[in-house]
C-alpha cells in the first residue's frame, strides 16, 4: 500500500465531517431566525386581536354615552310636553320622544351585538395568549439548544481541522495536490473505494489489468473515469465508512 493512502483516507473522513459540521453551523442560525420570526408574527396577530377587543370596548362606551344622551333628550321633551297647549304640539312632542326612544333601542341592539362580538375576541385573545406563552418558552429553549449545538460543532470542527493539518503534513505534495483538485471538482469526494471490478464512487468498471495493479499497488492510483484516488477493498469487506462516497 502506498504510504500516503491511509492519510488520504483519513483526510477524506475528516473533510466529510468538517463539511457536515460547517453545513450545520450555517443551517442552525437560519432555523433559529425562522422560529423567531414565526413567534413575532404570532405576537403581532395577538396584538391585532387585542386591538380589536379594545376598539370594541371603546365603541360600547361611546354607545352607552349616546344612550344617556338620547334618554336625556327624551326626558327634556317629556317635561316640555307638559306645557303643550294644543293637541298638535302634544303630538309633535310625542313624535320626537318616540324618535329618541327608538334610537335608544337601536343603540341597545348594537351594544348587544358588540358584546357578543367581544366575547369571541376575548376568547380568541385568551387562547392565543396561552399558545403564545407556550411558544415563547419553546423558542427560548430551542435557541439555547441551537447555540450550544453550534458552539459544540465549532469546537469539533476546529479539532478536526487541526487533525486534518496533521494528516496533510504527512502526505506528499503531489498526492495532496491530486486530493485537493479532485475534491474541488468531484463534490468533495477525492478518495473512493474500489472492489474487484468497479470504482464505487462513479460505478465505472475498471480495466482488469488496472484492477490487478490496484490490488497489489504500491503506487497511488486514480480512477481512470472520475479521477478519484482509489483504495482496494474486496467485495463483502466492511462497507466504506462514508456512504456519500458510494453515489457521487
Ligand atoms: Zn471513479
């Protein structure tokens, strides 16, 4: 076996893990932003319900005042009616009083409607408030979990990078250049397993002679199709540790 090969395989393992960690480190804050913005939009919805409830209350206060006003007007007219001198005047007062009394009853109907409406708003606000409180607790706890996870990922990624540098230092410059070039152009996978017949990364059949050379190889061989650095492992041996290597 070529002396670089174990380090190259190790490098690939480390790079796979570093990539996984980096992806998670960039993905998690987006997740946090999403759940926080959901929470904000639920807060705004609740505030809109609260505002509607308050509007409802204000309009009832206003209508109460309108009733008092109409009642006072009717009362004043009743006093004036006592001084009516003709039947015509009397009927005119009566007519005006009826107008205000009808007005009062119309306003009372509207107040009733508003009260029914306010019960619905009130119920909605209570339900939304409970849900929001639960959501806020959940979001806060998830944010903490994510922060801890990201910090842990960053520590691990840093450790893996140190480990990677150690392995890279033991690999010859030529092999390292092949590794880096292939990794860049082949979806991050530069080292692939081969069995007796195939490169298991690109699934192209190896020439029999190439395959034979690979099995006994003291030199570093790359797949003639995908260019990946190959290592031989017979069929039925332990499956390659990185399943991504199998299908790219
Ligand atoms: Zn290949």
